[in-house]
C-alpha cells in the first residue's frame, strides 16, 4: 500500500490537489479518515518518509504524517486548502 499512497501524494503535490486518506493513529489505536488533506511537501529522515500537509477545518498549521501509516488515499477534485500566511 505504501507505494500506492506515495504515488497519490506525489501526484497531488505536482497538481496542487488535496487528498482523501485513511491513516492509522497508533496513539489512539485506530484508523482515522481525513476528508481533505492538502499536502505541501515530503520529508525523508533515514529510512522513514513523512508528508507535511494541512487538514481541512482542523488546524491552521502544518501537520506531519508518517507515510507508512497511510492505509489508503485518493486525489480529490478540489484544490489545496492551505493558509496563505
């Protein structure tokens, strides 16, 4: 699954599109569904990759998502929802 979500995120970054995603939250021991995440970049630290993005209607600051915790995702038809500050 990680390679599929990586492709989705790369395409979303290139096209400046938001994504829909299911993401495993180990601290809560459950999967969350995010209806709109606006990815703004990727971070590589050793063997781990992270996506930086904004969550619609949740935060006005960037959030960091471990790529290996995404369970599925797809590109949305609407554009980024990032703050312009």
